């Protein structure tokens, strides 16, 4: 009875605190200061940042970002690298964790309900997800004063609105917290997110703060090394000892722990700069703040090939076709790079004068990749039923493209499909069909048209078969390269 009574009192306190202290619509604190308060100007500025950002492509699932939170004139371009990378992915909720700059308190404060307003409109709080975190630990509660003047969560919101219209949020502001408290919050986040692939966690933090540009590079470089290693305990210890600097240290440490628990195995540093670099004021004694954008990812199993390995596969494809046309025999392969001996699926595509001339592949790797490429090259040249067999005279006019495939992953919703990133296989009964990721780029189809054409063109199904429960949908990624680019 004592335990039940305690839980009931906690629940009543939670409901009381939420109803009396949470504003239905939280007004912005720093619009007109950290970012424009005019909607058109703000929208245009973010568009310009996103257009200028050029993050390295990341094939893997992205669980979390680390983004800066200064005024947009200083850190907006760096932040855009993270948001540009995740644009188009199927996130429905963003958990934004930022530090408190104005209120000293213990633990973390989670805003429970209602919405946050920016000049671009309102973002609804994901109340169900927030309730899975609030008051589940003595250091996790709602302290309304933590949000009254704070900007660390707020400056992320206009970017989210531009990249993911309609996305919900869970705003979290952190105070002082032990490593154990970070671990408990990370555990609750992992449990609350569960198997959802539509939740993005954002750790909002700036880096070095001081008056020495050279020292900024040194300390930020060291801090980034701990982030890149995903060494949460080492990062926390370095921050405590002031060897490292992150104003959002609790957010970053918590996010690292949670991401590893959810299967993330890599952190990409997308962009690093500082206010001295942005403004051009690098003289000693000028106040300098560091900014970085990072992405925490879970690899989906595809390995990255270097330039020499790609060239080797393209050479195997061309030599195999030529040898078969001359002798009627498959060429023998030897001295193969160990990576090319991994069992991977692959497609070989032939183009002649810009037009498709053959494309055949194997979705599932049943033999070493180099042998799959050899066999599929010959099949694409001679046995694609849409074309007559390739002749020796045509071969010199043919450009070869290879797609190396990740393992298939079954999805429960087409919302998980990222156009231009995912290839798709549909299967219903004995009928199946596949489109490679580049089909979406080449055709510029909408997702609905892409799936409808896949069902009708490739699988021999009705155009709406992808909407039926009996149809299985699988996704995969592809590393695509061609003779033209290499």
C-alpha cells in the first residue's frame, strides 16, 4: 500500500504541476535577437543556410544530432549541416536537450505539454513521450523557470519547422547533473523511444568559450576527439576537470550514452568552426565560441569502398563482358581484395549514349561481391529480356554502373522510405519487383508514384498494391559508382 500511495501522490503532483505551471503556448524568448522575428526573413535565412550546407552523405540510420545554439549569424550555418543531413527522413518527434544559461538547478526539466511558438508557427509537445520521462527519477521533473529565458532549445525549433513541418517536440533543459543522472536519463530515453525510428534526439551545445582563437582550436579538437570516440565517461570527466568545453555537456553526455544503447556505433563530425572564423576577427583577446554539428549513426551493414576497390569492380565488370563475348566463358578472378570477397548483393547497369542498355542484379549476396559483379555484368549484357544481347562492336560505347547493396530490411510503414537513399523491394505472393535508389533521383517521382510504378511496372501488381497489408515492403541502400565518375 505504501508503494501504491507513493505512486499515486507522484501522479497527482505531476498532473497538478503540468496544469498550473505549463503555458498552453510557450512564447519565444529570443526571436528578434538570436534569429529574425519576421517569418519571411527567418524562413529565407534558414533556406540560405540549408542551401549552402554540404554535409558528407551518411547512409546509416541517424539517431541523434549535436547542434550549436548561438545566434544564427554566428552558428546558423554550422547548425544547417546537421539539419540538411536529416532533411527528408521520416522523423515525427524531436527530443531537444539544451543547457540552462540563466537558472541554476539540479537535474533536468522537461516541458510536459502544450506547444512552443516561433515566428514560423507552433510546435506541439509530444505529451505521450514526455510523460514516459517525467518524474520517473528524482532528478527528472518540470521546473518552469528553466524555460523562462532560455535559448538553447528554442534556437533549434525554427530549423526543425523548416526541415520537418508538423514535427512534435519534447523540450528538455538541463541543470547540474552527475554522470549517474545522465545515465538514468539516457536509459529512460532509450526505453521511451524503444523501437521507434521516427524520433530524433538533438543535443544543443556550443563548445569553447574564451579569448584565444588558437586555444579554441586546441580545446575543441580535444573535445571532438572524445565525441568521435563516443566516450561518454571520458567526456564527462574532461568537462568536470575543465580540460574540455561544452556548455551543453549534460546534453551531449546523455545523448552519447543513449545513442550507444540504441545501437549507434559511429559519430560523424559534419562541421566545426568558431565565431572568430565566422566573423574574421581572430585577434587575441576577441571573445570566441566554438560550434560543431555531429551525427550519431547506426550502421545498416553496407561497407564503404575506396576508389581503388570501385575501379577494380568496374574493371572486373568490363573484362567479364569482353571475355564472355570473345570466348563464351566466365573469366577467372584472383588476387582479390578481402573486402571484395564479402558476400554482398549487387546490380550492374549498362548505359549506351545515355540510354539504358541492360540492368540485372542479385539483391542478396550469395557469393563474394567480386563474383556477383562478374556474373551480373554478363547477365546485364546478354540476358536482360528488354534488350537484344550486347555485341562486341557496342561494348566501347557502353558505360558501366555498379550498385553495391546493403542487406534487405523489412519496414512496417512507407514513412520509413527515404527517397533517393533507399531502394525498395515489394513482394506479394509470387510477385515481386525492385527499384534501385537512383530511380527516384532520375525520375523525380513522388513517393506515391515511385511505389505505384514499382508495383505495376516491376512486380506485375496493381498500382495500389503497396497500400495492401498482404504486400511486404523491404528497403536497402546502395553504394553507386560508374566509369564516368571514376
